[in-house]
């Protein structure tokens, strides 16, 4: 397999890496609380816009590809926050299996 060549200049967006933590509320339930755990430079590419039914309503889902230098601890369910927008990681993989980069497929939160 030929290693992936990625121009470092393409990693031009500064992204906060966030983890979702459930915070207990006064009613015995919980609410989402996104906690920043780091920062990294990423490449952000829009891929697709689709719609699906959620709770009886049609909602749009924008899918993006986020490419970054590999880092330990990144996992599905975490998110990137870029210029005030949150992109939740649905899948991630090493595109050329060299351990240098990660490519994440993310959904933009509305």
C-alpha cells in the first residue's frame, strides 16, 4: 500500500476536541455537557446532506469528512468544534494504516 501524502497546509482549521459527559439533573435524569479535552489542526470537507425522520419530523443531516494527524484517545461519539459548529464523530479510520493520519466521518449538529 502506498502511504497517503497529505499537504500539511490543508490542515487549516483549528478544532477543539470535545467529549460528551452526562451531568445529572435535579429530576433524576441527565443532560449533555460537552467538555473540551484538546485542540488540533484539521481539514474539513462537506460530503453529503440527507434527511431522516426523527421524533416524527424530517431533519437534515450534513455529513463531513475531518482529516487530522493521528492522536490517541479519539473515539466515536466525541466531537470537533470548529468556528462554533460541532461535528460529532460517527466513524474514524487510518486511511493508509501508517498511524500518521485519521479520517473521521462526522455529522454536523443543528
